[in-house]
């Protein structure tokens, strides 16, 4: 297995292609997901990210009036999907490891499982809050911040487990973390957001993957600020093709994004989502060409389990 940072070093300035996929919902077949991303393998992604999503909980009222919290829309299988990806496509898998929904001991168990599989890369994230809660609350015994999770992974790289009486050989994880060109929605300011990012790097993170953005200037400014703050690790831009008119509001609301005025104008001219999809592809091609000229290490696409528009963008760029 090869570390993400090693792939970037070996590329010697050439921009790589990578993707992120979402596990299927509980009970669905993994083959549909694998078949959907197979066309993207022609662009030789050296690694594929696999997300982890905490379960969504709802309150169900029983016949006696009691309230029971039950899980819905679970997306299990991140570790298993990583194994299948590596076997079928001969790529490195980068599983997401999140704070939300895990205790520290459960996190340690997941990391040990990944270590057994020979997986050397993880993307460490706080994760989303429960939808019903509105604000992030850790599971009792879990981490509150991604920086705490970085420390746990870094400790395992040093052979340090949670309980002193347990010994293990050191792991060798390459640790990725998230960066936010338009500020994390929970951060009080850009300054506090950069302080949190710098802390994650200082604690052992090796590279950054950004939240999606549609205005390259946001990324350029973010990189410049990172370098000014002494953050020297690779900064991978995260990208998502716009595919429906509704995404203008949905993505802006969920990810707290600002869409460029020129993109919004082009979408508003469209009569159908098919036309919007084509606008998204054309915008994505131009966005990627500008990022290539800037010298980004990787073009990293959030596929959401779809490949056709990402394929068209990649074909127009690489």
C-alpha cells in the first residue's frame, strides 16, 4: 500500500485524479456502486475515498406511549467496501474515520481492522451532527473534535493504544484532514477556523482535502492563507459537478457555499435539469483546467456514487 502523500511526491508535479464514494444504504447491493464507478478507473485514480456516515435516528412512539429512538438510513460497510475496492480495482482505499457515533474504543477497533487490511491512509473528520439535534454532540466516550481524533491516530502510529496494559506494533497511517475554503460552518471566524486547521497539522495530519467549492479564487486564497500560517502539507481541492437547479440552494444550505454569479446566471437560463447538468460539466472542465494551471496535486471528485458527469469532466481535462 502507498500513502497519499507518497503518490503526490512520485507524481513530481503532475496532477492526479481521485474520487470519493458513498457506501450504499443498509441492505442494498455493493455491486451497483462498484459498477457505477468502474468507468472512472480509466483515469487511473491511485486512491479512492470511502465515506462513513453516522446513523440517522428518529423517535418512534410505541403503543403504550413510550418513545424509542431507532436508527434509520444506515450506511454500514466502509471497511468492507475498502477491501472490495482494493481487490477489484487495485487502488488504495482511503476510509473516512469520524468522531460522530463512535466511542474512542470503537474508533481504535476500526483503526486496528484497517491496519489488518494493510490500509495506510485515513481521512479524519469530526462528522456531521445528528439531523434531529442540529448541533454536534459526541457519543458518550467519543471525541468532540477532529483534532482529538488526529491525536488518537497519531498515537497508534507510535504504538500507543488507549489502555496502557495493551500493546501493539505501531500503525503507519497517513492522516488526511478537511479544510474549508469558505470556513467551517461551526467556526466563529476564518481566524479560528485556520487555528483549528493548523492544530490538526501540528498534531500529525499529513495532507488536507478541501470542502467542495465552485469559485477557484476561494481555493487560491485558502492555499495562500495556509502557506502564510506555516501549513506546508499538500492541499487537495474537493470538487463536485453541479447537476440540478435544486443544488444551488441545497448545496449552499448544507455546505455553506457561495456560488459564482456567472454560474448562477447560466443555470437560470436552463429550462431542464438536463441542461443544468451540461452547464455543470462545462463549468467543471473550465474550473479543473484553471486548477491544473495552478498546479494542484490532485483533482478530487465527490461522485455521490455517480460517474457520467465526472467522466466527461475528466475526459475534457486529462
